[in-house]
C-alpha cells in the first residue's frame, strides 16, 4: 500500500475511531467535529491504546465537548499571521528565512492546531502563487533558508515537490530547505525512496522538523525513514507542543527525548500552546511549563533538552522561556 492510499483511508469520523479503539462511541462532540473534521490515519490509530479513553494520542485528535468553550484571550488568529502574509502563502517575519505554506491540508487534524481557523481558502498556493513566492525570494538576497510548512508540505507528491525544489535551487542565495511536517510520523511510509532521492540529489542542505508530542507516537517504521534521511546528510529534528493531558509530566517529557534519540531525532523546540480559540483545555501555563523544563534539564544531557519557546506576534524570533 502506498502512502497515498493510506492518506485516503484512515478515520474521518470520531465514531468509527472510537469503535476501533473499543471505546464508548458517544464520547465525542458533534459540534467540535463539525468545526474541524476528525482525520486520523490508521497507522497512527494503531499506536493508540485500545480501551483507554485517556490515551495521549487519542486526546490529540478526538473532538470533545471542551472545544465548544469560548475562552477569553484565545483568538482565531493568535499569531496575527494575516499581517505577515508578504505574498499569499508566505510569511516573512524572521531574518534570513521565510515560511512557505506550501500545502493547505494535513494527514491528521490535531485538535490544538491554529489551522482549525486559518483562512486557507485565501491562501491556496497554486502555480501562480508559487511563482510569486519564488520571485520574492529571488529578489531578497538575505533569505538563505526556505521553510516549507502548511498545512503539511509532504501532502504534495514527490513530483510537485521536485518541481518547487528545482526552481528554488536556481536561486543562488538559498542554502537550506527545511520541512515542517507531521506526515512521516502519522504515515511513516511517506518517506519513500523517491523522496529520499529528491533530497539527496539537491545541492540544498535539507532539514526535517518532525512534530511528535509523546514517545508512544514513535515506531520502528519512523526510524527506517530517519535512518535513510540521515544516510544522505539530512538533519532530523523534532518540535513538540506542551499539551495538558498529553505530555505535561516530567516522565513523559524525559521519555520523549530519550525515545527521539533512539530513533535518530534531536529535540529542537518545546512550544507553549498558541492561544487558538477552542483549544484552551490544552493549555499549560508558563509557570508550570518552566517547572517541567527545569525537571527535564536535571535529568537529560543538554543535547536532549529542547528549547522551551513561545511564539509572539511581533517578535523577530521565537521567545525563549527560562
Ligand atoms: C517558527 C517560524 C520560523 C522558524 O523559526 P526558527 O526559530 O528558525 O525555527 C520562521 N518563520 C515563521 C513565521 C515562524 O513562525
Ligand atoms: S499543521 Fe501540524 S499540528 Fe496542525 S493539524 Fe497539521 S499536522 Fe497537526
């Protein structure tokens, strides 16, 4: 089965997912699912614990009644991203690098994500936008790194990605291409031979930033992909989000770092939740986050301690919290 088949399959309704996990099929919110549709690949669901309604993987993807709350201080556009939309589909906010929203969808819909409200309709990146983005990058010689994000950039076929990368490669001052992606985590077969070849044959230095929040998300197949990437000098990092009920304990965070290391991945960032409306039940306050961070620091070698960060709308970098 190819990754495209896996993408089409999987769970698109909370009820079938709950049935698969042998849980009460009424334990979800219809309204929350309506607002942001359930989407979970089978491979990821298989890493959940059957019969456990508190499974940390399930909590990340199951629409629940808590999402129906409106919370003060949480917004539909917490990062004011609309303002930094230099050209549709691209954010130029930080020095030396741009973030391109290459795809508008994902293989999985994470409940805590800002994407549930982002006006993707207005940011659909078609061929014309690609060319505008490439033009923008070409005229600014201080841009050395292009970050492909989304949505999930690996939703595109290798063929499409090759086309974009080839054009990007022609811009001399671009040195690095970075992928922010969760696809290799939720559908590990996405890292296929063709994708590896694509990166291996490019002059651009490549960085993959995975998104894994809990050690239970890791599996042998993910490691196969990471091993293949690393054989071709691709750097593989991880960013996690600190989430209540998922990874807000010292043990889980320490285990996550160790498990990442065993799979050939280095921790990069541990993010505080962006204050996206309808996600406040996931929030961990800064004070508790700092305590967890210090606890990690006391148990892990420095290279396995991610930077604890928050994204602030008008800052020129992530804000380090310490
Ligand atoms: C997070 C982010 C980046 C990348 O930041 P790094 O600190 O280099 O990982 C770039 N642009 C935008 C708009 C971002 O939000
Ligand atoms: S952008 Fe990342 S966090 Fe958001 S839904 Fe997609 S995979 Fe999940």
